[in-house]
């Protein structure tokens, strides 16, 4: 995670969506499902100037949607125990 934090602080910083994706993957692997869900949701829902400038819209990105769905499912299963 430290490497990802450094990447976010570089000049220029790594793209927010890339850092969120990688953080979500790390959080998922470490069992921090709530954190992973936050990261994947941020990719799908957050809007900021850089996205508009580059004409990116991740709101329909099926890879991110699938990751979010899988983590929501796993978190719900873990909570049901």
C-alpha cells in the first residue's frame, strides 16, 4: 500500500482512477471489503475535471462494476455469518 500512496503523491500524480483501482484490488486481497467497495464506487461515481478533460467515463466500465458487485456480495455473505 505504501507504494500506492507514493504514486498518488508523485508530480504529476498517478491518475486517481488508477490509484483507486489498485487500492481496491489490494484491499480485496487483504479482506478489507468495505474499503475495496469504497474504491470501486469512487471509480464509477466520482466526477472531476481530469475525467471530463480526457473524456473518460468509467460509470459503465464492466470490469469495475464486476469488482464492485463481487465485493458487495462477499461483504454481504461475511455479514450474514
